[in-house]
C-alpha cells in the first residue's frame, strides 16, 4: 500500500507566510524560509509554496523566495501562484521546484496543462482546484463550482467535470481545496474529496479545513485522499508533523516514518 503523505503549505503574501479563513490571508504566520526548514527537519513528505496573490495581482511569482526555500529543503517542493504561461512553468522548474501547481491559468487556457505535461512529464504537473459548494438544488446530489484568482472569481464550471478534463489533459496530481472549509479548522470537506477521488486515477491532495489529527485521519480514510495538506496547525505548532504521523500510524494508516 502506498504511504499517505503529510504536506505543509506555505501561503505567501508580500514575502511573509500568512494564515486566513476562506482566503482572507489576514494573520502573519511567520517567515516562509524558516518554516520550510523546520518542516524539512520534522519529516514532512513534501512542501507546497503558494504565492497566493500573484494571480489576482497580475504579477509573476516571487522567484527569489522560491529559490531560497528550495535551497533549504531536501523534500519535493511544489510551487504555485501567478503561473500564466508555459514559460512560467519552465522557469519555476528551472528555479528549483520539483512540481508546478497550476490553477487559474488552467481554467483560462487548459492547453497549458497539456503542453506542460507533454514537455516535462505528468509527474511534475499539479492541477490545483478551488471549489465552493453550490446551494442545494433539491436533487439530493451535491455539486461544487470552480473559482479562480485565489477564490475571488466564480467560473460557472462544475468541479467534478473539471477534474475529469484536467486528468485527461495530463495533470499527474490534483490539489483539491474546499473554499468552504479553508482556514476554518473545522475539518476537510470529506464528501468533496471522496467524490473526486472516486472519479480519477491520479493522487489527490486534500486541502482546506485541517484542525485536528482526526480531521487528517478522516480525509485520508473516509475521503480517500492520497495526501493531506495543512497550514495553520503546523505554522502555529498546534501539532508537529511527527505527532500527526504517529497518530495516523497508530490507527493503521501507512505513512513514512519520521527520521530525525
């Protein structure tokens, strides 16, 4: 059985790591380079770096900061935010990232997923998805809508149909963020993650809502996610990564064990 992964996420704004609720990004959560170094030492399986306002600001990602982080960690690094073109993908990979996370650009021009996967391999092309639950229409079947620009702009695109297209175009992994749960610490959207996991055959990283070790356990088991991404519970040291992995291992979840 493949080991489940625990992935801290750095949400960077103006050079600082921030924590927000539903994309508010209103609380300073530390220096991203220092945090990355700690997570590497604690045994994180991967690290995600998002320049969370690059797309909405219409600017390029902060490459100097990405390079500083990449020089300090020895685990896979996934970078996203402000990626608009194929050349941006190439520059991020050349700058030290192992994977590139593409969100808004994929909606605006899906060919970026296809071309990038063909050139660099699906294993380093991650499709990021920000999904908001739609109001109940009385059918009894839940649905979610895709949002872009850091969760600021609705697209009208059905989330489940969108994941099908992303995988068909070559995305080798999905990061699925629930806007409803983001930063709340009330738990992941289990229903959303399970619905996506049952549709695709690529790894699914659950994002949005981690507040306890039990929440992580639930999304990896009931939600069928391959990995759990979390931010504030690690940034503010509510839990350490070894504590989370021990909790999961004690409950029968296969994880890569911490080696100091």
